[in-house]
C-alpha cells in the first residue's frame, strides 16, 4: 500500500488509476479527490431530498388529517 500526501493508505493500483484519471481531466490529484467528494455529497443530498419528498407524498393524508384536527379543536375552544 502506498501512502498519499493526505496520509491515507491506498493500493498502488488505485493510486495510479486516480492519478491517470486526474491527468485526463487536467486536475491535480487533490482537486480530483475533492471533486469526487463533492460529487458524492451532492448525490447524497439529492437522494435525501428525494426520500423526504416520497415520505411526505406517501403520508400526506396523515398530515392533512392532523392539520384538520388541530384547526377544528382550536375553533371548538374559541366557541
């Protein structure tokens, strides 16, 4: 295993592949790794937003019912 400038240990093959890919993109190895992390974080964020949207869509009736109950209860107390 090779030791990188960041202190992480990676296989020689993986390090070489990353260097070649970075060179193909015209990036330094550090910039290439930063791009990978940013892309991964963006993907995670997108999946989380999609999951939240699915959850809300699947449970909208429950939210609507709870909201309707709260409004009715408030009105009953005021009367």
